[in-house]
């Protein structure tokens, strides 16, 4: 295990290439007791002086197997023999044939995140190897992953995980441990054919290598390395374009389809992926067909449309696509009596300010209004004022318009997206519409030459959380 050990030198070069170990860093080692993680512990313990690393050993016992407690004891004793701190977590994940692996990963992620915070760890190193990389690439390819998925196991992640062994194979690791007479624990579930990854490891990959190319593991790992470089390039490009094309408002993301039409489909697909990620926080269960359907919705020449994807509600209206989590808009129909004068807090519509002021000498000034403000002849109003949401069938005659009109028609003329209409503020008096946001006061209540007092209305949008 000297400085010139070829396998350790290979690991050191790989770690340096990816900047895994800042000098003096505290690094947690995820050690299950299997060959790969035991080798990780021995290798980094030997290499630690190169970077002046401070190591600690992390072990998670799911309690799924009768021998899991013995695994924990084995790892604890191994850490003690090296004088390293040992952190044990016993936490069970749901035991299900198909979801057990994913559930276990979620528990491990929480364990690592907590220790990174409490122990000030710069990173947590895991024992993923080139063999794991090849299996992951093949597994994802068979499931229909695109270039992002084929990047597979990253050497360094944003979540603080590092994989120093990705340049070494499982066979090299086992041979090294045997040469040095170092024991490890065998997990019998690694041979369980109920798990797809085990079938790929023990059946599919060996058969493909025997029938087509004995260097298949290296070839698949090289494909992952290329995909990782491609993804790193695209990540920077999409970050730049996202600022231009994606508008984030609270829990919703908006895209302008006219702008997207000018981009290459490769760019558009990645922007759509990023939009989904911003809404959901991840891209799990999003596959090629989902993206293609969203791309088709984005690039259609005109019309509205809606898609329900895993964890995403995509709605197109007037050339804008809104993406939200299903059920993200929890606002309900509302009807609230306005304080006049005063400020009325309407949970679904923001704040409605009302003010009574004397009429200006220039009536034209007082007839002016914008999308959020309006003035009405207070002397002509009767009954309490009520603000409510727009309802299908609402109609009135806006000031300056020749006839009574459906508010829906005004929405269509103004290009108001469908999702904005549901909570659109309408003010009524005795059930008659006197003002609609953006479209102004009713013609019969617009200030005129005989107006003495006006009611000024202003809507303020609540800050988006």
C-alpha cells in the first residue's frame, strides 16, 4: 500500500482531475462493508496524507437483513483500527422489491446531508466503481434515457458526493483486497435477481461482453464520461438561456412559445427539461415521450392545450405555457365586501384600496385608468361594493365601448391566458358589474361633467412567495 501502488496512484490522479479533495478537507467515507467501500476506506486512508485529509466513516444499517448488524460491527471495528471517527445510523426504508433501492437511496441522502451539516464535511465519498458506471449506463439506456441520463454516475455532485473509484473496476478492487489479505462483507441481496440492476450485473452485461465486445465495461464508462462533459457544457448554456426564456413566479414557470420557436429543438428540449426541474425539483419519471409531447405543445403554431405529466401540469394559452405542480393553485372562488374608503385584503386577489376624492376640474383626467386602477362616479353608486372572481357569462359595457360585451370576449381580445381568468377581480354593486380589472369601469358609472365625488380603486398584487 505504498506511494507507488498503481491502483492507488490511479485513484489519486482521478481525484485530482476532478478536484475532489481540497487540502485539509474533512471527508466522510460511506462504508457498507462490501468490497468496494472497504477498498475505498483503505485507499483513502493511505492517500489522506497527500491532501492532509481528515476522514470519518459513515455507516447506515437499514435492518433489511439478518446480517446487517454484523456488517455495522465489522465497519465500526475497521474504523477503530484506523483511529477514525465512526457514525452509525439505523433507519429502515420501505421494504419492497421494486422500490427498495430508491427508498434506501433516499434514506442515505438524508443521512449524508445531516452529517455534512453537523460534522462540517466537505464531501461524502462513496464506493461507486467503473463497473457500477457501466451497469448504470446500460440500465438507463434500456429504460430510454437521453444524454443527461447517460451521464450516469457523476464524479462530483452538487449535493456534495464524490466518487473517487470511478476509474477502477470491481475486479481490480477485489484482486487488490485479496493481494493485501483484507476482508470484506458479502451482501447476499447483490445476487437477488428480483432487482433489475443485479440482472444487468450478473446476466446482461456479461453476455453482451462475451458476444460482442470484451471491453464493454470500459466502452460504456467512456460513453458516460463523454456525456458528462456534454452535460457540463449544456448546463452553462441552458443557465444563460433560462434567464432569457423561463420566468419563475412562485411555484409556476412560464415560457414564451414564440421565442422558443427560434431555437434549435436540442435547445428547446433542454429548456423544457429545466422548466420541469424548476417546478418539480427533479426529473425522475420524466422520459422521452413526456418531453416530446411538451415540445409539440410548445411548437404548435396556435391554439391552447394542456398536458398532465408526472408531477407537472402544463397549460398553454395565447402563446404562453405555464408549468406548475398539479393542484399548485389552491385559491378558491371568492366574494368579499369592500371597505370604502379603506383597504380590503382579499386572499385570492391581493389588496383592493378605495379612496373618495373630490372631482377634478378636468373630467378627462379622472376618466383615465390603467390595468390596476380605475375611477367611478361615487354619486351614482348604490349599495355595498363587492369584489369577486370572474364567472363565465359575466358581461357589462366598459366605458368607451359601444355595447354590452362578455368579459370572456374582452379576455380573448386582450390575450389574457386561461389560467389567469379564474381569479380575475370583478367589482359589483347590487349584482351589477361596475368595474373589471384592466377593462375599466362600467360606462354608466364613468365620471362625467356632473360628477362631484369619485371613487378611486386600486388593486395591489400580493408579493409572490
